[in-house]
C-alpha cells in the first residue's frame, strides 16, 4: 500500500467519527438554513450526505486530479440538486465546506504523527495542497451546480405562474374557457397568446370563451395581442367568443381601429356560454 493509499484508508476509517464531530459542532440559528433544522429526519439526511462525501473526496489522493473531478461530480451533483441545500443561502453551505476542510487538515496532522519519521516534508506539503485544491474545486462544483439548478427551478416556477396567468379550462370535449383577470402588460399578453394557442391545440377544442370581465384596462400593444390571439384561434379552426368586455376596452379597440369581425361578443360569460 502506498502512502497515499494509506492516507485515504485513514480518512475512511475515521469517516464516521468525522461526520459525528461535524454534526455535533454545527451552530446555526437562521431558519433559512437547513443546518438549523434539528429534526431526526433532517439530522440523519445531513449526516448521510456528509458521510458519503468522504469516499468521493479522498479519491483525490489516489487519482489524477482531472479524473477525480469527474468522479467527485457525482456527489456534488446530488448535493447541488438537493432542495434543502438549494434553499439554504450559499454562504452557509460554503462555510460547512470550510469546516470540513479544517477537519481534513486536523486529521492529516494526526496521520502524520502516527507515521512520524516515515513521511517527508514534501509529502506533507503535497497533501496539504491537494486538500486545499480539492476543497476549492468541491466548492466550485457545488456553486456551479446550485446556480444551474436554481435557475431551472426558477424557470419551472415561472412556467407555472405563466400557465396560471392564462389558464385554459376545458368545459367539455369541444369547449374551453380563458378567464383573464388583473392587469395585462405586453409581456403577459405575449404569454397569454402562446400559452392559449398551445393549450387549445393540445385539448383539441373547437370553441373558446375569452372572458375579459376581470380586466379593467389594456394598452395599445395588449389590444393588438388580443386581436392576434383571436385571429390565430380562427386560423386554427377555433371559434372565439368574447364576454365581459368593459366600455374602456371597447373604446380602446375602436380608437385603434381593431375590429372583431366574425367574432361572437356577449355582455357576460353567462350569456356567452348560452351561445354555442
């Protein structure tokens, strides 16, 4: 067994002890941090994640660094995609990486003491540098992964919000309702156009009720987008029916020269749904 292999074996032999010491010395009061949670389930999960770190990290002593980075990515990916770590401010996670790094420095000193006289200063320097570089890379891999996953999570939430902002509600096999509520700006209008056409196509409907009773005002761009939506629906063979149009919106449409030709317009949703 080489000295590097012996060092890795030493860390693995003490892995559980290191994990227990790490968890017992956690000091966290911020409820936004996963490390502040003290329930048995969370404690067990944190210990498991920490304990799994050691077999991956200690391979840095027996692999070339590029190969080690590829291998370590498996653990880093799991942690950076873990919801509890994603919702914990990153500086708390980095702080724990730094505390574990200090553990490695401490246990390296203990290993050296056990083999006093058999280890050169150059070997000690090399191991210290490996640990420092390894943790620097571990932190980098986590931050990069967490940033990527956070963006994907945010995008998924935005998609849900966008869908909720333009919900096409199926009434039966051929009819659906698009209730528009609140302020509609140009960005939301674009989302409504795209989302509505996609959902209508997916549902295979033939008639869509567009209820505007919850919309107080619209600007020029939004009025054109609604007009585009109606024309697009007609091109898809879907019959649009507008209900609840307020006087202010009607005036805006007239001023802009937007005509709702061949479109059924009703004063209320109840009247519209009675008209097939």
